[in-house]
C-alpha cells in the first residue's frame, strides 16, 4: 500500500513506513535511545531490527483499516523520525498525533513542518474535527510544537503513562477543524494565530522559557507599544472593548502615585520597558526617576520616548531581581507588568531585592493584567506573535486583586484596586498598615 506522500518545508517529506525502512528505523531508534527513552515507553522494548519491522507491520494494518498512517519523516533522503496518527475515534471525531525525531535532527522545524502537512491531510481525509497532541510537562521541545502550531491547551492528565519505572503526566493540547481553517486564511484576513496554554505549577522553573522570554522582549521592543494600541490582544481573541477607558484609569493610578511622592524622591521603574510609565513619573520634574530593564532594545525605546517628550530619567540596564541600586536608596518603585511574568521563585527574589532597595517607609506600585473568568489556571504559557510572524512563549501568572495583595505580602501590606476589567493594581506602603493614612495614594 503506497499511501499519501506529503512534502513540506524545510526539505521534508512524509511517506507511510514500509518494511524496507525497518533497518534504518531500528538504527535511528537505537542511536537515539538515551534521549527518546526519557519520554517514550516503547523505546525500551525495541531491541532488534525485527522489533522495528513488527511496528511497521502493525502500522500497515492500521492503515489498511482506514485508521491513519505512521509516516517516515525524511529529510535530504535520510530517515529523521516518525510522525503518526493514532487512536482515531470516529464517534468523538478526534485523532492523536505522535512524533519523534532521532538524534541530530532536532531544532530544524521538521516536526512542526511535518505536523502542519499532516494536519492538512488529516482534516481533508479523515472524519475528525479535532487533533490532539500529548506531551510530558518537562518535554519542552514536544510541547513547543503544540504551541507553535496554535493548538489550544486542554489540561494535564496526571500519571498518564508509565515510562520505565516512573509515572509521567501528560499535557493535552487540541486543534479544532474550525481553528485550523481560520489559521489558514491569508495573512491580513486572518486573525493573529495564537494559542494559550496553562502550565502546571510544577513546570514553573524553566530556564529555556526564561531565555525565550528575554529574546522576546529584545525582539518585541520596537513594536511593544502596539500592545497598548491593539487593545491588549496578542492572539486570535479580540481585544477588550473597554480597553482604552481602562488604560486611562490605570494612567490615573500612576499619575496619582507620582503626585503623592515628596519632591526629590528617588523612584525606580522596575522592568520599565519602552518607558511608558517612566515618562509619566518623569513628568514630575522634581523627582529623580530611574528606569531599569534587562533588555537593551527596550531601553533604547525608553530613551527615545524621553527624548521626544523632553523628559529626563536615568536608564539602567540590569536585573530587576537584583536591582543594581544601593540599599534603601529609593523612596518609591513602580513595577508595571513584570511581576506577573515571573515564576514563584523569581517573584520572591524581586520582592527581596526591592525590600533592600526601598527605604523602610518607601512604597511600591504594581500593575498587572487581571485574572478573568476565562483563565483556568494560576499560570499560563501564552504565545506572542511578532509582526513578522515570529512566535515566542511567555509565562503569565494571573492575579485578581486579592491574589496580588497576598503575593506582595512579603514586601508589606497593600491596598489594591481594579482599573477596569483588564487591569489590577496594588500599592504597598512599607511601615504602614494597608489602611493607614499616608501621603501616597493610588485611588483611581
Ligand atoms: C511586559 S513588559 C512591561 C514594560 C513596562 N513596564 C510597561 O508596563 O509597559 C516587561 C518588561 O520587563 C523586562 N524584564 C523582564 N525580566 C526582567 C528582569 N529580570 N530584570 C529587568 N527587566 C526585566 C522586559 O525586558 C520588559 O521590558
């Protein structure tokens, strides 16, 4: 049975596995055993060429039954891995995709390209309306495929599979036929592709994600302010209709915060980005404003903004988790939309660092996106799409006013408020109870 032949960029092709592939399939499996064996239970069972041949024969039976194919993924004429359709459920109109690549073939977009070609083929030829991908929380490469292809997050299945002598959880992602069709619309006609995914709290410490986020801020700097103009929508979902009113209310909160500071006060904007709030603080020309950000590209935008507005502030490249500022050197701090991009450990470090940097009677204003009913988890892995199509994952912790107040407790008591549906803010005044009178207010 010949079956479909699917081609895709970069230089990839999918053909149903044939018995002639057995030797190459076994060699690739054997060579990649150590890496694949971490996540795939069958690897340990495949010990000979005959085991690979038996898998191919089972795949051929599956294909003859009209239940989908197991494809050899080839590039440059060499077998690179396997992508397959599994578990066709005609009643529920759903099928699973599974994939793996051999050592040396990772990082070239082969699985994403192959899955894209297979999605097209699947929706065109099988009675399904959903395709599902499953990957262990720690299998970041595999999960990145789901996120890159705009699959939607479904949930975590605990103890989903036994791999060797341990249980492995599975993150479930799905792509519906409806989403697939929408994503195929020509650029411009299509809403921006985007998938949102919650991450299990256990995967919160994630160095690869942090590196990706740092790259994202660098890459996004020039178009970062678009977010404010595009009603906060990065992904396919429409922005908030009440966005601009809410943004104006948030600006009022920041203005009142600035107005409440004493002349000569040193105020630091942590994660200042393009300097939207830094400039607002600097409008009070009698304050000494410092903008701190890790991204030099963001700082470049902030510098240009200040120059345009003829305002002055000191801009510093550095880590907000360890602010390069003297102990008790700041009277006040602002932290806009940074706290909620951090994991638990990083948030604790930021509060510790800020605790050192702020004077004992200092205050700090935090701004964040507000948790909404559609958010199912405390932390989401969200996708950001740049104007040129590049995609990045970012972590977003979700707070309502009470959650933010609790999260800030190590720094001090906070008053909180919601500046219209999308935003929440919290003002911490050290050395005061939340309700104690004081000069600084942020009531908006
Ligand atoms: C979502 S943007 C918010 C920018 C700005 N505060 C605003 O509200 O428009 C987050 C900013 O924090 C910066 N950032 C992220 N992690 C940081 C860290 N550890 N230290 C300093 N800046 C950081 C990013 O480079 C980015 O500019």
